C-alpha cells in the first residue's frame, strides 16, 4: 500500500473492542501455518440493506476448505464480526456461544481434510478498516469499499488472517441492481434475487459472482459496492516471446466526482505502466482485469488488491492541482502496479519482511515514472521528499532495520513507515548502483519465477541476488538491511588540498564506528559568473569502504564560491555533512543541476533539524532562492519545511517576527506569480501559517471577498479547497463565526466541505469550543453520540490544535490521563489519529531551560516510566512524539547561541 486522526457515553456500543487475542502473534501464525494448508474460500456477502439509513451490520456466509497435517489438533479462525450464528465443521454444528464477542472462532478436533461453514454478521466500518460505508453528502448515495492490510479482512469474514496461508477465493455480492458490485476477479454471473434494496425505493436486487482468484493472501482480497461512476478501457501486450494477453481496465469514482475524473490520463498511465512492468519483470500479469477505484475517507494513498486497486479520492482533482500532485498520483499508480508482482504474486511470509514488497514498490514507482512517463522529476521528488521521510524516521529512538522484528499484528500495523518504504527504496537504488541495473533486473525475474503464488523471505531474495551478481551479498545485507540508523557522508578538503570522502557516525546497536559499502559519485560545483549559478565542473564515481582520497577532482582557487557534493545522482542513502564553504555557497547561490539542487536542500533541512543551521537562515534562503526553484515538488517540500521551521524550530522571541516576514514574502510572491503551481503552493502555505500569525489575514479576507484583481493578484483559483483553508485561518483568530461557516457549507455541500467545516468549527478560539472538541476527539463521537469517521476524527483533532496555546495546552494533563483508554477503546488506526494528533508537541523552550526539563517533555517521560506495561505500539507513538519535541527544543536552544 502507499502511504501518505472524554468519556464515552455510558452504554454506547464500542464498534471494535480490542480483545487481547485480536493481536495475533508471529509465533501463533507460525504454528498455525506449520500444520495447515488452506485451499479455498467461498464468501457470500449480502449488502441488500447497505443503503438503508443507519445500516450497521450485514450477513456473511463463509465456506473454507483446508487441510491439517495433525489430525485431532485444533486451530482457530480470526473474526472481528458482530455475531456468529452458526459454525459447522465437517458436518457437525459447533456451539456458537463460544465465539460471540471474541476475536477468534475455535475449531477443535480437525480431520486431515476439513470443511468449515460459518454464518455470521459483520459491521460496516466508519474507520476505513474492514468494509467502510460512506454516505455522500452531495447526493445522499451510499458507497462501500474494503481495506484490509495488515489484518482487517477478519472484520468482514472469518479467515486465517496471515500472509502465508494463501488460498483461492470465490466471492459473491448481493446488492442493488443498479450498483457497481466488484471484487478482485471479474464478474462471471449475475442473477436476480427476491426482495428489494432497503433505502432505494423498491429497487431490485442481484447476486453477482466473481471469478475464482489465483492463490493469494487474504489481506489483498477486496470488495466494492455502490453507484460508482465507471470508465472502461483495455490494454493488450505481454512478455516478449510469450502469448500476448488483453487486460480489461476500468477507473471508478463516486458519481458526484465523475466530471473531475480524468480517466484518459489515468488509463494512458496504466497502459504505459503495464508495458513497462512486462518488459522489466518478464512475467505476464496474472490477475485478469485491472480496476482502479478512487474511494472516500481512505486511510492511505492506495492499496494493491490484485485486479481491484483502491486509491484515495484526493487523487480525483476537483480543485486546481499542481503538476507535482499529478506526478505523485502517477507514482502511486506505478507503486501499486509493481505490487501486482512484488507483494501479490510473491508475498512476504510474515510482516518482518514487509520491506520485500514495500521497498521494491516504492523504488519501482519512481523508476517507472522516470522511464515510462513524460515526467522528468521523479528522482528529484524522491531525493527531496521521499528520503526526507526516511531520514526523520531513521533518527528516532524507535528506528529499526529495514528487515524488522515484528512479533505481532499491532507492531506490523505501525511498520508502514519511512524505513520500510523510503529507506528501503533508497537502499534498493543504491543496490542497483552496487550490482548494476542488469543484475538487479535479472534477480527480480528469477525471484518471481521461483516463488510465484507463494511466500518468500530475505534469504530467498539474497540467494537470487548472489546468483546473478556472482557476489556474496550477506555482508551488504547485514550493513544495509539489518542495521538501523542513517549513515553520514562527509566530503572535505585536507591540508594538502585534496578531497576526502568518508562515512561518519556510530552504529546505534554497538556504539562503535560504522562503515557501509557505498557506491557514490562526488562532484564539484563552481560559481559561474555569467549565470550566477553553481555549475558542476567535475565528478568522480567511487566505491567507498572507509575514508577515501579522490585524485581526479580539482577545486577552484581558495575563496571562490564552490560546492563539494558527496552524493551526486542521489545514489546512496545518507545524511550529508557539507563543509562550511559549501554551506555558505548554497545559501547564497542557486545550484544549477536539478537533482544536485534537491539533494542540497534536503541536506540543509536536515541541518535545521539537527540544530546545525538556524531556522532563520534556512527561511531566508527559502525566501530568496527556494521560491524560485523550477521544480514545484521541491518548492512544495520547502514550504512545508518552512512552516515546520517556524512552528517548532524557531525560538519564541524570534517567531513572531519571522512568521510575519515569511507571510509577507509569500503574499508578495503570490502577486508576483500571476498563476501557476508555485503560486498555488504558496497560497496553501500562507493559509497554514496564518493559523498562527494574523499578519496577512486582511489579504486572505480580501481574496475571499473576490478582491484579488484590486490587490494586483491574478491567476489564483479561489476554489473550494483554498476558500476553506483561508476560512480556517480566519476562524482561528476569531474573524469568522459559525454562521459564515455554515453558509459556506450550505453553498456547496461536499465530502471535503463537511470535513473542512468540522475543522473550522473546532478551531474557534473559545474555551467552550476547545472543551467540546477535545471531548469529541477522545470519545471518537460527535455531539449526537455518532461515531466519527476517520476523516472527521482527524479534522476534529486538527481543529482543536489550532489557536491560542493557552487554550490548547490546558488539556495536557487530560491528554496523558486518556491515552490508555483511547488505545483500548478505538481501533488502532483511529487511536493513532488521536494519540499522535493531540500530543502537545509544539512547545517553546524558555531561556536557560534544558530541553529535557521542559514540562511537556518531563510529563511524557513520567508517563513512559509509569506505563512500562502499556501496549508496545502505544509506547512507540509516545516515544516518537517525545523525540520530535526534544529535537525541536534542542534546535531552539542552539539557535540562541
Ligand atoms: Zn505499497
């Protein structure tokens, strides 16, 4: 998948109670797969009542054929349903009283060959986990889709929920006859059934059966139902020398977004991707059709269900999108398509090897955008955006090797992180440089053939890599895949005037020096007096194992502005330690080469986070050089980082002035641009910064009133997204009241509008508002006691965090008192939104105070000390939040020196 938040009313039903046995362990999974072979599932899901107002559950019947190598032994199915009505194992009815309310269905006294049949009912989800049900506020239509990774198919049907118990699946759906009813396999039959669809004016019902799938894991099965809008297409092609195939394509979205679905671009990208991956992998696409669906209230970027890929509908651009957003969408599309092979065809045995699919998909996503589309900035986005995510995560105390130690499902759920994705992908980019692209490609091809429709682990991958490269990859894997932490690569000039490159830093596990094998290219960039830019004058590619003196690179005369860059082409994964001359040069002169430029900006941001470069100097450089950068993706990243620098890395006494300065510069820049993507990116950031500083509120208000032209601003589309962003900023300062927000929503009632409206309501700077928003976030329920959906919960949390610190910080004690209860009461996804989102992480360091003495840092430390036995996943969240806080306090401290 692709990645990218009081008290409960007494007696209120908890939607997904967290039973202890819900957290399946690796050992339990291993012992289950040691004696079980699962052959086939047949699952019938009845959605005839899905459109009824307030629908809460639906009937499911499940039939599973499986074998046991230990007849007489017992096992269990995973199921988080509402009720189990009947379980029949090998013809004998089991006592259902054992199962209700539990996360498991016990199956005693197995035979060698078994059939189990279960009739049960499952719950519609509001959290995006399981079968999510959404009512479109634009037209009242009901939409459903499933999302399962890592382990939520058990919310829909009883299942052996672990990736190495693969089976074939035959799904059928009962639903309204006018709806799209889809699953992984193509529709094979459709018949009328008696009765009418609830809530749809007597509409008839159909039962649609889908083709049996190839053997696959349960977490990538999928169902879809609702009046989705659909556009069809097709692709023909295949592997050279084999019979060509034809793949039916479809893209779908909610009916109310249909006019914004740019299906031609999406289908064209899909065809380019299928061409690319067939040439690259030489293994014919095995999953039949290829549907891509954009779904509401989605928790992630996308999910690689074979034949039915789901995406966030933020990728249906109903407001002005930048080219960088379109590129990101293309990247996600390619990432998911790579998973059809990496992950779906060959799957990790257990979640320790999640990287085996996510690192590859992430790397392949960027590679495919670079090589199979017209975008030329794929590796620039990767260097500047994706890798920044990895560097942040890899410096947290909770970091872990790419190959992780995942003992249970809660840990698995948290490992969809910057290490598994972005660091893994960076290391694979380095691997391709290390063994060569051809060897890398050949290894992937052999891996697919050898493990098709099965499972694999690190050793399986290393053995094909060893075969094709003729090298023992064990020490490479130990250094890169089994060691945590960010390498630090330094280039400097020694006393003899020669360039020296070395890796610095310590191994977090041993505390000793660390040296990983790198293939890197070191470059020299010198100021070109005519263009005023730093232009590359020479570079040298080397294999680095220990410090290395470069002979071929020549430097300009002392004093001439120059950059010494130890990671040209962004080949390796490392923080860069630029020498002082280089830092001085890049803060005052633009770097000409786009990829080198993105790499340098990533290094500068890293220095701000480490307290080595004051935020004020970084902001100055963004205002003068950064905004002028041609690649919008880099500008967007710099704007996000600037916002963060102002919020967290700037000492309190400087913040107001710097915020005003930066906001003023953005306002000026918006006027200078006369349209375009950079103007839009600047307007979005100005709205965010204006939640904290009132300096440009008059401008935002005037723009909302349609006075752009009189302010000299042209080309800026004041669409739904920007209008709400501006309104939220104004509301935070008390300049907009509820009636204006209600009127805005009434004028255009959409899903986005509803979320934005909720955020704005919670942002009003009044004690009573904050009290209610906090209570809603902690309970996960709105003021009518209705469960908040994932998106509405996040909006409530974010709205609460807006506004005067004295109002928000008053809830710190209540927050720490509530987190355990939140964790136990909510699903992990929902609890994470609340625990991470409400953490009081933006704080000022008073003069003379040490970061760890800050009251919030202390309180967090006390909580961690007092809750050693809290769930590890919850502790991990708080340890990470505390580390973010301490890092920002340290940067504030060093900026004062
Ligand atoms: Zn993925």
